[in-house]
């Protein structure tokens, strides 16, 4: 998986969060609901890499729920990727 593809998906995730700032979901949910709405079909691995890319730049936060599931949502920083 190329870094360009990961950044493309990361930008789509960021655009979704800009439009829906309260959104939170798991990587599976991001793939199924957020990106599907953006009409992008990506592998789960690409979505996970894109989410980690955004987390590493403090644009998205990762939260571990009591049941062990991980969800992602926008941080207060939330700037657009260039």
C-alpha cells in the first residue's frame, strides 16, 4: 500500500470529520459508513493506516471502549491535510 493512497484516504476521512465533527466510529465503521458515503472503496488495511496517519498528526483521536473496541473521532486540532 503506497503512502499516497494512505494520504488520499486520510484526506477523505478528514473531510468527513470536517462535515461531521461529532462523528466517532471503529475502523470497520469508517470503512463501511464514512468512506462509503464518500464513494470510495478501500481495504480495511488502508483505512487503518490512514487513521493511524491522522492520529500521529493529532488530527484524529483513538479511544478504547470498555468492550475492547477502538473508535476514532476528531480532535480539537482538526486541521485539513495538505
